[in-house]
C-alpha cells in the first residue's frame, strides 16, 4: 500500500488525536489534514464533505487511505473513495447512517479498495474484544455493553449532535433475534461498574454495536446500557424521557443539553457475554478519555490496512484484527487498563 493518508475532519478533537497518535507510531507516512478551513502547511487540504467539487485535492495528493472523522450524512466521501479506488475507514456513523452507508457500498458492483466501517462504540472495539471472552464465539447467545460516560470528558460534537437529534426517537434492540423498539434513558438496570465506579443505574443507549453484533455477528440478544458519572444527570435524563419532555424541546435546546464537554476524564465500557458455559466480562478503562480511545482504535485499524494483506471488499473494523493481538495492542497503550473475568 502507498504512504499518503488523509484525515477528513482532522482539525476536530478526534481528528487531531488520530493525527497525533498516527504520526507518533508511523513517521514514515505522509499525513494530510482535511478541513473546511484553509491551512498553513502543505499537508492541509481544504475539503468540505458537503461539496464534492472540493474532493479533487484528494486525487491531486495521491491519497491512498481516507480516515473519515467528521459527519458525512450524504456519504459523499464514501462514494468518492469507492469511485476512485481509495481505502476508507469511517469512525463517525450512528446506527441509521451506518445502515444507509453499508447499503450504498453493497450495491456497488465493483469495489477496488478496502472499505472499513468502524462506527461501533469507541471506534469499533467491542466486537473485536468480545471474542476474547469465549473459546467458541459462535456459541455466544447474549452480549450486553455497559457504558460509563463522564460529562467532564473531552468530547467532540458528533455524538452530542446525534443524541440531540435522536433522543426522542425509538431505536432497535435485539432479544432472541426479535427487534425490540426502545427509547434512550428508559428501562434502567443496576450494574456494578469496575475501576472503583461502583453500582449505577444504566439506561437504554443506541450504538451501532446493536446492529453489528446481531445482524453481522449473529448474536441473538444484544443490549446496550449507559450511565453518566453524575447520578443526578442520569436520573434527570431518564425523567425527561419518561415524561416525554425531549419530544417537545427544540433541537437547539436538546443540543445545549447534550453538547457539554470538559477538559478530560476517564472513559469506561464493560462487555458481558453469555455463551454455552457461563457469563463472562471484559472491562476497559481509558484514563485519557473517549477521544483518545476512539482515535487509537482508528489508528490500529489504519495500521492493519497499511501493513496487512486484505482483499478489496467491505469490512467491519473488528474483521481486520486477531482478537488477542487487538487486546494486546490496547493493553500496552499508556492509560488503558483491561480486566477480564472468565
């Protein structure tokens, strides 16, 4: 593979972090930053995902791999990557947009590059790490993902905007392969988080792993629950949903509610599976927060494409990795702690 990499959305929080990590680990590659703002170096490219006429710069720079770190609702970058045989990694899509983008890619007759969808929780790590917990992944009957989110964490606006736009809409969870319509912040469940967090009430939460684990990995039952570091905020959001207050608030008001970002804090998620033996758990803590973890995941996926031998076709990010090597790469990274209970 070539050596020219473009990060679209490279001036956002996650995009900057991808650039930093990728540069520190792969100094031999040329890394370009795509942004709507004019840059000051030869590696800055003016690109607006909503204006395909700006994409000519991608061809002019002989880009080999595009990492998409900004919302591209109309999938202009995806279509361009496919049409121009450029490798592509997307870490940005909420579930509805992922399903739409996957349909676009699947209807393309000839794909002459590697198209990687990496929009699961924290850059698509859950599906890869899940297989660490079972000697026979095909026997996994249930996966539950529990997310601990700190309002003090340094976070980009994409996830906040998604929550603001979709909090009042139902989404799909899976129970014995039946699609169950649920809403965010309802159906609370007590869960004891690791790393000193303790017992919290966790509520329904929509992430692409629901779709990926059931529809792609064929896990019959998949649920996701999340809690905030503030018990009061978690309770308040549940109350708002129960009283249907989100349904009457304007989009602007909902963005204010979900748009806060701090200066940095830990990010934690825990995967609980049930297979033909018993319940097992993997717990991951990133002391540097969700932006760092998502960016690291994107870099690990990119490195697999850069150094691996993969055919030209559609992939989900976890399909690029050997689960044990993925686990090791994460465990060796500064600030990440992984615990398993098997």
